[in-house]
C-alpha cells in the first residue's frame, strides 16, 4: 500500500482528490466507484473544482456506488441514491444514467445485489474505487466477519455502524436501517485501483489494523493488503497508531528519486 499522511483532513482530501482527478483526466471513460459517508466529501469537492475551474471532462465516466440501505425510499435524504445525487451527480453535472446505486428499496434486495454485481461486470469493472473505512474496519458495509471473497450481497449492519451513522438520522440509531446491499470484498478487490480516504482519531485503530495487521475478516479492510494498487490518504490523527509511520513518510519523500518517476 502507498500510505500518504497529511497534517490535516483537508490536505489528505486534496491529495486523494488530485489522484482521482488525474485518473479521470487519463481515462475519460473511467468507471469510478464512489463511497458515501463524510470521508470522501473533500474528494468530491476537489473534483468539482477541477471540472469548474480546469475543464476536467466527466461526460464519459460511469459511477457505481458501494452500497445502499435496505428499505429507505430513494428520495429519502439519507438514502445513498439521494446522497450520491447530492454529492457527486449534481455537483459534477453528470447525467443520472451515468450513476448507479444498488436498489435497496425493493421487494427482493438479494436479487438486486446479484443484478448490481453483474452490472459492474457488464460495465467492464471498476477502474478506480474510492473507499472510506468504518471505525470497526469495514469497507463498503462489509462488517467484521465478512467473507474476504464476498460479492455484492445483503448484509446486516453492525450495531457500531448503526451508532456511527445515527448522526445522519437525528442521532437515533434505531432510525438507521438494519440491512443494506453492499459490494462484497471480492467485488471491491476486482477494482483496478483503490483510493482510501480517512481522517480523525476514531479511525486510527482501524487504519493500523488495515495497513499493518493480519489479513483477517476481523478487520475487513485488511483484505486490501491483497490488492496491488491501494493508495491510502490519511491525516495525522488517523495515522496515530501506525508502527511504521516514519517509513511511509520516508517513502513518499523519496518517491521522485526513483529513475523514471
Ligand atoms: C459508505 C461506506 C462506508 C463508509 C464508512 C466511513 O458508502 O461504504 O464504508 O465509507 O462507514 O464512513 P464515514 O466516512 O462517514 O466515516
């Protein structure tokens, strides 16, 4: 993994945003995996500015969201259909048909999950996947105990995730849906590259386990160690529990000394 540690959440988001914008510039038909939650918002804002100020062309990209709650109407303000529309589709000026979100408000979410996994394959696979990390180490909504080979499927949200996400539901964890449709860990690992963004001390333990711990379903994000192209953008607070922080900083500082870099 390339671990890039920045002094603030804003600078971490700018570094990650630049990586995503560069990928779009290099491949105007990029298939981009988008995450929801607070962490990627700075990336989306960075890309929006690149579109507005530097003419970055997003007219040919396709986006696939990581996950969706089961049972929330698509126009509910906290449904990931609405969140992705408000944070990516609308600010970037994408057409709705460029953006895909799993169907969570359906009578058959299991079938919706299978259909979604197939839709990603039909699109040629995700080129670059943006992910955040849960305080319990989840990626997407692959909670601890998830199969590391899992495909898009229905999962039950962990109580810690429902507590963490209560802030989006007037502080009421009981208002947070119980189930979700999420890309599986195997689905995420199929992406060409992965950009992880995280900040704050609440993520420090999960980040250390993801980067330096054993590959284990106890920390689902640790499965990213098996992926050859993972870029981790974090702030000082999220880096606090890393044992080899000095080494990661040294690698970044010397990256341009490599012949051909
Ligand atoms: C969101 C998702 C989750 C979040 C994670 C972190 O689509 O799949 O894994 O990325 O829960 O959420 P924030 O960024 O709100 O701390």
